[in-house]
């Protein structure tokens, strides 16, 4: 499959070549699918693990190549056509599948389509967001830039006391930087952990010399010569009182927004947006042949509803046959629901799949 001019035989097109996409492609092969599989993604790298980006990568202990999920040989041996650097912007559905078009003009015909387009960082539109030194962290390219900036920085401010923000803060502090974490909520990692665990994180970070401001209200980023120099807090903040916190680097980690644009575009006309929960048989029939996994938030699959963060999404991870937080030791799981549906009845299916878990 893949480029419509290259091969007339249609198979599965997976848009989004990261964890969910790679896992789906390899599971389809494990389940006995012999149809063509094309895994297309906009990033320049072969599919790689994101979790180390805020950990080993920032310490200079990993590269995008070393984080690859699989070797190029794996994709070749399993006849998975890996297509990087192609951003799909249009999907046209036909009676027997459809065609996806990339911004380059390249087209990909498919019999079955899976959207594993993941998420992008939630942005905050404050004045000064465009200043050099203000960044987000999602991709290896962004991590490379951030790693260089951190190396040269003295004062680091992290906006958002979630997992990624705290990991970056801890790494920067270990490298000897002055680090401030600005969290808008009254506690750290508030959407994912209990109050006791939040308190534990708070004390652990403060003990290591990180300044943590809770109930912080960021007003704007200030800078000189297009470079960030500080973060202004709202007057009356619990700790800030209108001060400007010095910053050479600002990392914003305030959650992610699921990339639903292709799913919205490809959904059957006249159908109402589905927001999770059980679907009626009509909606399920309408979505047959099109699957969404993991951080994709248009849950076209029963049971694959989006969960906010790893500790809450273990069951989902198991269902999807892929990782959550924890030791990378392998834990029991099941084949991705999407993979089972894509392979179809009557094909080989394994009941005792194993899932990978992230450190
Ligand atoms: C810094 C960092 C640290 C993390 N740490 C942990 C951790 O410790 N534990 C944990 O469980 N999780 C962690 N996560 C989250 C974890 O990495 C994600 O849950 C996981 O990457 C989701 O995988 P995914 O395949 O669903 O989506 P994504 O990783 O978002 O991949 C989707 C891919 O689709 C591509 N794409 C999207 N739209 C298009 C399009 N139209 N055309 C072509 N390509 C497209 C994107 O470029 C992207 O490469 C971390 C994430 C980050 C960023």
C-alpha cells in the first residue's frame, strides 16, 4: 500500500507513527495480518519513545536514534512501510476505504484507516510567549533545543507542576540551575495523584532546592532583545505578589490537547460528535474500518476513552496493549481492541498479549 501510484493492493494506513501507531502495526503482524501496512508520520525521526525526553535525553544520555522503538530492520522484516516527514491534512473516504493526502501532495490509499495522531502541548497565549527561551516539550526536536538552552541557562522557570514539568525541573536542579516551578493549582500533579502524593512531590522538590510557587498566576513573559528574561506573576499571588521571576529558559508544561482534526474530518457526515461512553450499534457500524487509539480523543472505539494521565490509564494501556508508568518489565495485557477489529474475525488472535511499561 502507500503511494497510490506505487501499489494497487490496499491495506491498513496508520496515521501517526509513535507509540500507538508502532504498537498497532506490530500487533497486526503478530495477529497474522498479511495485508500491506503503512505507518505515516510528520516527524523526521523513526518512531521513538517520548518519556525519556524529559529525563535521560535532557541529561545528554540519550539521542533520538537511541530512543527508537524498533530498528529499521524490524520494519523491513515485518513489511511495515515507514513514511516519516509527511503530514496528512485531508482524508477522503470511499466505499472500499479512502485516500489520505499529505501536505507534500503525496497520497495514500487505504482499505482500513487508524488514527494514532496523539496530542500536542496545550499552549498558553500570554504576552511574550513567542520570546526565545520560552518552550514546550513534546518532540525530540524540541528536546534537542531545550537541552542546549538548559546547558547555558542559570535561571530556569517551569510553568506547570505536572509530571513533565517536574521532571524537567528536577533535571535542571540536578545540573545546578536555579529552578522555580509555577503551578496555578493549590497542589502539584493535582489531576493525577492524591493530596498526600502531591505533598510528597512538593517536599521532595523543595528539599532539593527548587522553589515551588502554588496558586501561581502567570501574567506574562518579559524579555529583552527577543529573549526571555523573566516571568511576571499576578499581584496577590500566594507567593509571588506581582514579582518577576528571573528566567533564561521557561518550559511550559500545562498538559496536552488531543489531535482530533483528522478524526473530525473523516467522521461520517451527519453524525454527531461522540464524546465517549457506550456507542449505539449505528455509530459503531458507521465507524467500521476506522480506528483511533491512545491519546486520540475522538473515541471511535468502545472502551478506548481518553484518560488524563498515566496512573489513571493503566486499564486503557492494557486494553491498548501498550505502556503506562512503572518498570519496563513486561506485564500481562490484551491485544489492542483496534488491532483485533482491523484484523477481523477468523484471523489468528492471541488472547494473552503482553504490554510494555514505561519507567
Ligand atoms: C516529555 C514527555 C515525557 C513523558 N513521560 C511519560 C512517562 O514517563 N510515562 C508515560 O506513560 N507517558 C509519558 N509521556 C506520554 C507518552 O509519551 C505519550 O502518552 C505517548 O507518546 C502517546 O503516544 P501516541 O502514539 O498515542 O501519540 P504521540 O506520541 O503524540 O504520537 C502521535 C504522532 O502522530 C503524528 N501526527 C499527528 N498528526 C499527524 C498528521 N496529521 N500527519 C502525520 N503525522 C501526524 C505526531 O507528529 C506524532 O509523532 C511523556 C510524554 C512526553 C512528551
